[in-house]
């Protein structure tokens, strides 16, 4: 996989688009390579969550999950990008974030999700924690090609 652009990320993450009928009404793509980018991702997600009128608790959950995934994208994926999409399933509205990198991939996804597992001297709580903070969570990772992690938070 080459440096992922917006289209690459969509293609790579397409199995993660869990509601096939969901209409995407807007897509914003940001780079995820530096600490400043993490700040930018947090700001964008907060703004979009506010715009969708998520509760303050749900806003914070989504921003926290996004932060963890952005840090993993940088630390383990060698940098990448995020797509933030406003989606509408017909029944409900939500925000979907897809983090994509072209790093080494995750060989053992269940192991990576286990609390306490880290390959980089972290706490090993980021992925599992992010999963618990959102409504939908999916990982597509290919050895030597990269990783895409998609999360969705629905407006209740
Ligand atoms: N984008 C990625 N590419 C490759 N490996 C990843 C990626 N994201 C996570 N991993 C792997 O999954 C492991 C677990 O990730 P997790 O975020 O749960 O913990 P951590 O980043 O090691 O520590 P913490 O997030 O608690 O500081 C990582 O240590 C790494 O081995
Ligand atoms: Mg982490």
C-alpha cells in the first residue's frame, strides 16, 4: 500500500462500512502524522460531535477513542490519515471515523485488543478502551500493508 490517500482509505476500509445502506453526507480527511495532527483530529471530532448534538458524555467518549486510535496510527502505523464521515442509516445519524495507515499491520488482532497487551511499552489499553467507548468498532489489517480501524457513534 502506498501512502494512503482518501480513496485508498475508503477502499481499504470498505469491509468496515458496517451498514451498507448508510448514506454518507460529508467526509473530511485529515493527516495523522504528528502530535499537532492529534490535536487537530480531537478538535474536528469534538466539532462534528457537537454539530450532531451528541450528549457531552458521548462527545467525550468519541474524542477519547479518536485520540487513542490517532496515537496508534502514528506510533505503530508510522502515520496515516483519518476520514471523518457524517452518516445516516435512515433510522439514525452518526459519525464514523476511519483511521488508516500503511504500516506493518496487526498480526494478531484479538491479542492487540486484549487489555494490557502492548508491543511498544504502552499500557495496552488504547484499542480495547476505544472499542468500549463507541457503538461500532472494526479493524481490517493486513501484514505488511497497513491497518484501518473504523468506529461509529450513533446519536441516541
Ligand atoms: N495502527 C497499528 N498498526 C500496527 N499495530 C498496532 C496499531 N495499533 C495498535 N497496534 C498494536 O496493538 C497493540 C495494542 O494497542 P493499544 O492501543 O491497545 O496499546 P498501546 O498503544 O501499546 O498502549 P496505550 O494505548 O495504552 O498507550 C500495540 O501495542 C500494537 O502492537
Ligand atoms: Mg495505543
